[in-house]
């Protein structure tokens, strides 16, 4: 019997969606989507992060203006209880993702 890694990957995807930590993030995201202020801050923050990531991937070093904008976003996030809770729960879920990544990439790292 041959193991189909795609079947295993799909099982893992479903298992992640069933984690209490995933469901907690999902629930707070619904609350954010229902709050115009929190939703706008989160959308702007995510777009900003994508722009910074694109700059870094292009070999550009973000300037002082980017750092100032990051500080401003952090203030906005910290002032919004929904976003504080969202990022806190995201961090907990991220622990699972990091552990899974380590496990999944272990055989590949052994080939280096």
C-alpha cells in the first residue's frame, strides 16, 4: 500500500481547522469583520506588511518612514481590544504551524 502525501496533507489541513486554537482565531476574525474600525486597521496593516515584505524581497531596505508607520500601526493595534486578542490568538496558533513546519521539513533538511 502506497501512502499518498496529498491525502495526508489534506488530512492535516482539516486537522488544523479543527484545532481549538484555529477556531479561536476564526471566531475573533468574525468579530473583527463586524467592527468597521478594527477591520480597516487590520486590512491596512496587512497591506502595509505585504508592501514591506515586497521591498525586502526586492533587496530594498525599508526607510525611516516605514519604521514610523510601523510604530503608528502598533499603537492602533494596541488601542483596539479586538486586534490585541486577534494577534494574541494568532501567535498561539503560530506555535502549531512552526512545529508542523519543523516536522515536515525535517527530512528535507537532512538532505542538505
